[in-house]
């Protein structure tokens, strides 16, 4: 055996290392190879001297440490700093790990590094005791009985309660003797249990170390409360032993939040209905004109037929159909505008939206205001709620009309806008592409003070009773929520221009209506049976008449009770055509669901006008269900029915 330092007595050195069994004491060459080995090293690491001398000391390190280059860093640190000291996991000969306290000192002769002295002590038992003490202390801190605002308790690996603090008893209503040993899922609502929420929570805590959420939980008396929940995984010496769960009762905060959201919705709806109120006078006049055109055309048709004068009858039919189409368009726009609904962004063609709003805007602003639509060719698409954008546009046009009491010019403009970093600073937006919708008027304009407050809720310059001051604030909030910005440009006596910067979205919005193929013969319904359920006799008559002419076998009912009676009979039915709002104890959707329990896969076509309690947009459609809004062209009805019946029958 070679000793690097001859000044050390050979006998003294060997006596030292042979007597020390609690420490692994050995020498390393400058490149890290073992050159001596004591009994303590053999006892702690499991290698005999013959097995290890000449081998590199990195074999005592874990795979993770070797991959991270830790052994090399140890020698570099010892050589440069004069000592390396650390605690970490090391590996015995049999592959087991132990927690080691390590000291490495460089050995030099005449200033030249000739090796390293390495001392290792097995600290596994001490570390386990320390970890146990820390865990005991942590549990004590978590479960301190003085905490009453938080429910703090522990779960075993299966999710069963193992201890319980005073806060848990106060919040959840269970005494410790009632709940320890029970599964924590009893605190969850039936809906969450059905959805497997407790299982998901525990698995996420197991996988990621923590689960956090808010939701409804149950007290012992069945009462619900809104809870903030944190579940932490608890480890002992690297092994998962259970979970710590902290629950806080946030019911009061949740109720305040819901009340605020409800108040905001009520304010928004009030502002929307204010705008609807301003439409009603003009719309009543317009609808009377449209109805006059329809009724007059029908009277002339009846008179000409009675007189045997059949020439040019199609002209009166065209007049009546045109007036009916215009009335339907106005109805759909008004209902879509006034209906309560959540923000629902989608790929939107703003030019197409404006074109659909033009007649409504024109009738709203009145004949004294000249309306101009200046839309850009090749306008980009935007990702936004179209219904809310219609609301914003109509409100801006109403404000512009009110700013021009003696008449003037209102211009609606669209444009594509590319903002670089510097240009984007003015509208306070990120650089990028935007669709700009502008509404400009030649009215009274605004002073700088008025412009500064224009977006404030309830701020208005209109006389009392003529405005709530919600219009511009709602427009601003909606556009900002959608990722855009609103800018006002105005001078007293020179009019106002309000620009909406809407975020660009790649893709092409579908702005076209599906054209009607007038050259295609109507599909035959021979061999098919259709049940028509509608409480409106006129609608039922028209639908059954046109389907009968195409060869369909027709069954009909005027309410859900009669319809369900037929659906639960043995008669063959290929398609159910039903209104959504029906008398007879259930609506059309409920009747369809009841029918599908005995006729799985029954195909259904809902035909519906606006029904306040049965809005079809709020009903999740299932496979085989379709919808057609009233009023509809009879040709559109027959085409859709043929399309539905051509689908493969679902199992």
C-alpha cells in the first residue's frame, strides 16, 4: 500500500484507520480513484478493500448525482476551496441508499495536489429521527386546536379522516368522534360525487403534491357552503403517507360575488332594454306597414281568384312573401338583441353583421339622419360575441342620433388596421392586427371634460329620464373584455367619432346564407311517417299540407299530451317535428326526451319562435336533434326534413 505523505508514520496511520469503524476513512488519487480503505468504509459501504481499491469513488453516488456531474464538482470544490462538506444520499454495494455526511480534504506536497482524504459517516438514523420530529412538529402546527376559521385535518392514503381540529368541527358540523375513520367524500355534493370529483382531487394531490379548488361542500345537516379547499400530499422519508386537508368557509364572499354579478347583469339588461324601448315606436310603425302589405296582397289574391283573373297572381305572392321575410328579419334581430345570454365569442365577419343591422339602425335613427355604410373590402375576421357587438353598434348609433336633434349624417365604417409597437401605444393595445369599427356623426360633439368621463357608468349629459349613462360604459367593458379597445375623437360643434378596435383572428367567417336551390325538385316522402306537434293551428296546417303533398304519412297533435300519446303507441314514426313551447304539461324538448326513452334514436326537428322559458339555444342538442327557427320557408322545411331522414339511423 502506498502512502502519499511519508511524514505520517505507517503504523500510526494503519492503527488509526483500523480502529475506526463508525467512519469510512479512505484516500483518493487526484483523479478520484480509491487508493486506501478502512474497516469503517467496508462496514458502511459494503465493499472489501480488494473490491474497491483502484475503482473511481463516483460509484458511491446515486445515478441522478452522477448524471448531474456531482462527483467531479466535489473534487473541484475540495481542491479550490480547501474543503468540501455536504449531506446527501449515497449508495451501498447492495444498491441500498443511506444518508451520508461527507468531508473531503485535498492533500498537497510542496504545493502540488497529490490526492484527497475522504471521511464519510452514515447519518440515516439521525436523519429519519429528524424528519419524524419535523413531521410531528408540522402536524402539531397544522392541527392546533386554537384555529377555528379553518377546517384542518389529515387523510390516510385511501382518503379516510385520521384526525380533526376545532375549525373542522365548527365549519362542517361533525365532532371528531363522528367523522374519524369516515371517507372525506361525504363532504361533497351528489353532483360532484357523480362526477368523481373527490377521486380526481386525491389523485391530483398524489400526482402533483397539491390540489386546490373552490366549490360547494356539505355540512353534517345537509346545508351547502362555498369552500376553498387545499389538499397537500404528506411524505415521510420520501414516501407518501397521507394527505393534509385545509378547508375554509367562503360562503359570504361567494354570495357577495354572485350578488355583484347579478347586479351587473341587471344593469346590462336594463341598458339593453332601454335601447329596445327606443326601437318600439318605429318598429310598430314598420310592422304595421309590413302587415298591411301582406294582408293587402292576400285580399287582392282572393279577389282575383274569385273573379277568375289568374294573370299576375305571382306578383301579389311575391309582395306578401317579401314583406313577411322583412318582418321575420326584424323580429329575429330584435329578439337576439333583447335576449339575456352569456358572452359567447365566435369567428365573426363584421361587415356581414353590419349589413344585417342596417335596416334596424336605419329605422332607429329616423329619416332626419342620413345613414352611410362604408365597409372595407377584404375585411379581416375577428373573434367576438356577435350579439354583444350588435348591441354596442346600436347603442353607438342611438347616441349619435341623440347628438343630432336637427338631423345630420351618421357614418359606420370598417377597416383593417396594423399597429406597430409605437402606433399601438395610442389606443393602449399590444402591437398587431385589428379590425376597426367606427361610428361617426356630425352632431354637437363633446368637450374634453365630457370625453374624459364618457365611459364612466351612469355618467350622462342627457336630460333626466332620457338616459341611464350605461351605454358607453357597457360598450367599453364589452370591447375590453374581448381583448380590444375603444377610442373617442370629438370636438364641440364638429361631431364625434368612436372607434372600436377588435382583435384580429385568423380564418374566414362564414358570412353567406345558404342559397336555395329552386331548380331541385322537392324530395319525396313516400314510405315515411312524420308526427307534427304544434299548438298553433295555422302552422300545423301549413306543415302537414306541404308534407302530405310530398307523399309523407302525417300524424298531428296540438299539445304535448296528445303528441306523447302517439309517441308511446305502436305506430311507426320516422321523425318528430315539434314546437318547443307547448301546452299539455311539458315542453317540446321534454316530450322528445320522454319519447326517446321508448324510441331510442328517434330523430327530432324543433321548430320554434322565441320562447322565454324554452329558448332552444340554452338546450344542449343531442345526436339526431335539429332546430329550425320560425318563420321559415316551407321549402327550407322540406329540405331539412329530407336531409334528417337521409341520415343513418343511430343505434
